[in-house]
């Protein structure tokens, strides 16, 4: 197989960067090289050193002066909601009933699911995102469409059919048994096929009966290596309704805890209004709180206290995500721009190195896939995003006064969007330039 040698300024993280002067937290090469063979990074470092390891006939691609980073990772997104992003004027529960549920009903049509899966993954690539944790609709065929499209592109994605048997329209409800059976069939067909990973996906406690929550817990016991994804403490009305439905519970988190859904691969979207007991329960179990700033602001849900969760004695594992379609942008750059503002409103600041750590290695660690993606380490997948900090006139002007890498990263985070993504590689193959315009 032909090797490919990518040249450019390479940036990959080793750990959380405490501040902009924490140079030991990352590996940066002003003139770097990445040697790719069979979809895997086989050498990384200074360009001259890497070039010396390349075989005869290696294909060279020069991306200078752009930055080469690991592909971005989105830890919580709803692919069936492309058609309702930017829908006006509702809070969470009304938004679901008014916009989301009617849109998701369309996914009983397998052809519709295939079309949206294709458009969704096109958009992810366009934005520099190479891995997502995605919710499908309640329909088994929606997950089949997503996985088929992801597999055809050789992407590493995590997804699952939503389990939902109450408080939703008739066309969007399964049953405890059918939700279990469909999930089990999808696991057998797709989990571990190529780069595909399955997530057991009870939408949230409001839309699952105790019987279905038992079935979700049974799946977790049968398949302990799988991810689990759901929603938690996004909105005050949601929390109150959950307490009505599960009056025996100490709090919202206790519902999931009771059914055995907490754990190191458990992803809880939002987690804005956690009590200290709930935060302790998530921390003790190694569960992940997923920060979704654009949707939290758009739906008026509240401010995720990112730095408090990181600093508390029992630190929470945190991921970040777009949460499209409640989220208002597909871009992880835009997500971290809004995340910076949410954190600032809580009286803190997030340095730009930490932002880029979060959407690469940080999210990979939170999703327990850092041995595969999220870095530029040798032996990991060649999922790579190429960033252009001069992509627009405004960015070019601002770059005239940028003097450090930290300033460049903050510029990309603040003004960047899909135009800043010069190219994307998925398993070593160019992906963005292959998209139809």
C-alpha cells in the first residue's frame, strides 16, 4: 500500500494544558511530518526525521503553513435533527414536542434515513469532525442507515437506536421488548464492524418506562464494553417531571444509577443542574458529563460549570459536544467559542490550548477511545484535520498581529468555522476535498 507523507505544523496533546505556557502538555513541530500507511500513523515528528523513514514512492502532501491536528470529536449529537436546527422559540420539553418528535417520525422511511445520514456525515467532515457519538431515531432502520454510511467512509463513530416507549407520539415509541431486541440486533450487526461502535441509548428517563430502563440495564450487563448515552439535568422542568415519574428516586441521577447505567463508558448529556450528591455519583462511577454550550444557551437551559466540575475533589470526566439540533452549529470550533463564553459567565477562563485538548484528546479520553483517535501518536488512526488560520479576510487581518501559537488557536476558536478546515483525512484518505459542493 502506498504511504502518504503529510507536511505542516503539527500539534497534538499529551495531557490537559494548565495554561498557555504549559509547553509540556503538547507536542508541536514548526515543520512537522506525519507518515501514514494503511490508514494508520506510522511515524510522527520533525519532517526531516519522518521523511527519512518513508519508503520509495511515498506520496507527499505539503500543507504548510497550516496546522495539522487530530480530527475533532463530537461527544453528543442527534443526526435525525438536521431538519430542525435553528427552530425558533421553545425550551427543552416544548422544543422536543413541537419540532424534534415530528421530524424524527420521518425516519421510519429508510430512504430518508439514508439521505440524512449521508448529509450529516458530509457536514461533520466539512467541519473537521471525524468521530461522533450520535443518537439515531427510535427506528432500527435509522441506526442501520447511519452505521452503513459511516462504515462506507471508514469513520470511527459511536451510535445507537433511541429507546423510547412513553411520552412521545405513537410513531416514535417502541416497547421495552422491541427496544431491547432491536438494540441487540444492531449490536450483533454493527458493533466492532470496521470502526463502528454501538451505544445503548435510552433517550432519557422521561421517555422510558421503568420496564424499558430495566431492559437498558440488562443490555449494559450483557455488553459491558459498550457505551451508554442519555440526557441528564438539562432543564428544571425536565428534572421536576422526572421526579414525578420516579418518585422513589433521591434525584435524577439516582434513576440511572438504580438501573445500572452509570460507568466509565456512560455519557450523560448536559448535567447543568447537578447536586453535589449527583456529581459525586458520576465521579465515583467514572461517568462522563457532556458539555453542550450552544444548545444550553439556545434553549435557555443554564450554564454548565466546567471549571468547578474539573476542580472539585471528586473531579468529573467532561466531554464537549454540539448537540445538534438543539445546538446551533455543527462546528466544534464554534462550540468551544460558545463554551469559552459560558465558562466566562461563571467567572472563569479557558485557555485555548485546553479548548483544543478538549475537542481532540480530551474527548477521546472521555469516550475511552484515546488509544485509537484524538492524538497524532504512532499506531493511531490517521484521522487528521488541517486548519487554516487565514481562511477569511477578517482572520487574515487578525493574523497580522498574532505572535504566538496560543493566539492563533484562540483566533481559530473565535472566528473559525468550516472555511478554516482546509482538509480532513479519515483513516489516511482525504475526505473534505472529496465532498461535492
